[in-house]
C-alpha cells in the first residue's frame, strides 16, 4: 500500500518538472531584434542586436568571402566570437575590434575572412556569440544564416583540361660577378708583381765580366822591357849598377824563352832551362847562343864580376839578338824608339828560306843563329 502511494507521488513530481521546463523554454525563445536569436536564457536588456554583412555574396572557387559580424550590446557587457565551424567555408583570418561606448551601448565588430572551396549555393550558418553581462551572467546569442553562391571556375568549360606544365621560375640564383671582378683584379695585380720582380732581378743580377784580352805574345813583352831597359841603361851604369842592369836583362830573356816554349823561365836554373829547350826541340844554334849568354850572365851574377860599359852593351845587344832571331817571322822586330836603325839588327835573309818558319816558334828558330858580333847600343859592331 505504501509503495503504491510513493510511486504515484514520484510520477506526479515528474509531470510537474516537465511542465516547468516547457514553460521556461518558451520564455527563452523570445525574438531578438535584427534577426539575433538567444539560444540561452539572457535577460532581455542584455541580449545583443546581431547583424551580418557578407561581401561579395557571389564568389568563385578559391575566392575569399569577407564577413562582418556586428553585435550591439549593453554598456558593460562583453561579447566574443568563440571557436566554431564555418563549413563549407574555411576561416583564414579573424580581426575583432570594439567601438567606443555611445548612448549606453557598445558595438563589438568581428571581421572574418572565409575561403570558398566547394562550388554551389551555400547558406552561411548562424554564428554563435558568447555574452558575459556586467553581473557575470554567461549566455549566448546566434545570428541567422546568410546565403552565399560559390561559382565553379570550370562551370563554363565543356571539356576542361589541365594547364600544361610551365618552366620553373628562377627565384634565387648565385651571382659570381663580383667574385669574377675581384679574381680578375687579383690576377692582374699578381702579373704586375711578378713582372716587377723579374725586372728587378734582371737589373740587380750581376752582369758577366767581359772576357779578358788574349795574352800578349812573349816577344812583344820582351821588346817592351828591353826598350825600357835601354832608356835606363846609361844611368844605371853611371850609378854603378851595371850588375843589376845585366841581371834585369837576363830576366827578360829568361821570361821570354819561358813564354815562347811554355815553361816558367824565371823559376828555372840555367841547366834546367837548357834541358827544357832541348826537350822542346829548340834550334841547335839557338840553344848554343842561349847557353853561352846565360853562362855569361851567371858569371856576372854569381862571381860578383862588376861589368863595365862594354860588357853591359854586349849583354844587352845579345839579348836583342836572341829575341829577334827566335820570334816568328811575321812578328817583326821594332826599331829604336828614338829613331833610326840604332840598336836594331835586321834578320838575315837566310832566316826566311824555310816555308814553315812563319807558323811555329820552333820553325823560327830553325834559321841560322845570329852570326858576327852583336850590335852595340850606338849601332856600331863590337869586336
């Protein structure tokens, strides 16, 4: 009995709750000015006036639809646009702003950029706005839908085809112009530097010395030295230096014979020189004349014999004869520097009878040795 009463009581409470819910739902579905619809219970004075503006209302696939949502709310209320779906459009940008308060009202503006993807006639769904009153009550409002026509880009093409492939466009590429210019300048500078170094090296390089003059024939040297001794002969004899004069004349003859037969005449003794002349096939007559002359000079030098004027003249004249009759035929013997034929003796004609006499020194010595007494300093023959 008790259970039946309890069940009837609970059933009655359920009916009363259902009736109360229906009454409150009818009150909440009151009309909002400018097309706005309150989806949750908000006091009437806090329900914002919502308006939508779409530009343009007809677009093509891939174009952007600009939607401006304007919510005019009571001063102190806050209106926001929460995250929601915009299908079949895609939200690409959202720019909210708040206008200054005017006459107790505040305007909230939301600028939306929607990308149209699907062709056809579409109804932009109602947008939900979140409202927070100044008393802290949270509610929402929703705008009405707006129709937007999206045209297809291929709608008027009976046989649409894909565009042909295009060549790639060069966006960025390496530019080596500056590098080439710098490389060219560096190369030119390097060439200039190398050129300067080569020129400087050539300028500073030691120039080769000119070749030395050919050696003078020994008979020219002997003739010059004898001429110099002739000028000093009388002075040396007068001063008592006749022995020194004879020694210097002997050195001239020794140096001459050494140069003529290619040995060091000043560093050899009389016997060594005679042996060298024999081994070098000197003319027998010349060899005898040289042997007698050198022994005569050695007698003056080593025996300390003081020669007189006649002895000095004889030694000097004999030296001239040895040089004159042993030199090549084509050389010739110069005359007295003082003029005339004094102090010079002509070569006998017999010396030129041998054809080979003009080619080699030994051939010149094959002529007959000087005969007769040698000439003196004044050109007179000595007995």
